[in-house]
């Protein structure tokens, strides 16, 4: 350890590096536990936990033996109700997840929503899930409509009539305003229309 400290301090241009290294090593030693002592404490802790678990098991066994039939029946009923509640919640979670998936809610959001809506009451869970899905669908549709309207508003609308290709349809007035070179171009591009205007 002292060698590592010395390497670091040599780069810092400190006078009397050896005494500084010794001081730092003493301070660090106050905060460190030797490996063998740590292992010993760790083993002792594991042994104590094992003993605690053994004593708890013996206590539970004694309680079970000393229970009356009524107490055993009550415990069995409580265990049954607990397991039924867990299974109901799991089933309701699956049903709510299906509702969210059908509503096209992203998978990363589904788990967050499930925590908020799932309970052991099926009707309450499904009502909440459907409400969330409906609200999200309405908001998604609203946002989609706003975006589409915004795009449509930004799109330039054509002036006047257009032909099937989106090009502006020429009128007789437009033709009369054309220069000679524009009329010549029209003649070569669309001779039928040119003839119609020159009749």
C-alpha cells in the first residue's frame, strides 16, 4: 500500500514524501479492516443467521403443533385467501396488459401503468385500464389531428384550377398574357391546348 501512495505523491512534487506516506498509511489503517478479521466476522454473521433461521423454524413447528383445529383451519383459510388474491392480481395484470397492448400503448409505458391500475378486484382493474386506454387514445387522436392540421396549414395551396397532375390549368386570359417564348413552349408541349386558345 505504501508503494502505491508513494507513486501518487511523487507525481505531486511534495517534499519529504516518505514521512507523508507514513502519515497517510496510518490514517488509512484506521478505516480499514484486515482481511482475516473481516472473513472471521463474515463467517460469524452467517452462523448467527443460520441459527436464527433454525430457531424460527422450530418456533413455527411448535406453533403448528400447538394449534387447535380451529386455528389450523383459520390459518389454512388465510393462506388460501392470500394465494387467491395473488392469483387474481396476476390474472388482472394479464387482462389489463392486453387492453393496453390493444390500445397501442408502448411496452415501456405498460409496466408503469400496470402498477397504477392492477388490484385483486377484476372489475375495478379492467375499468381503470379501459379508462386509461380511452384517455390515451383520445389524446393520441387529438395530437395526430393537430399535427395533420398543422401540416395542411403549412402546405401551400395552389392558385386557381389545376389539371390532373397538379399543374395550374391555363385559361384564355393566361394565354393572352404569355410572351412569345412561353406560347412557343406551350405549342411544343401541348399543341392541342395551344390550338384551342388560338381559334
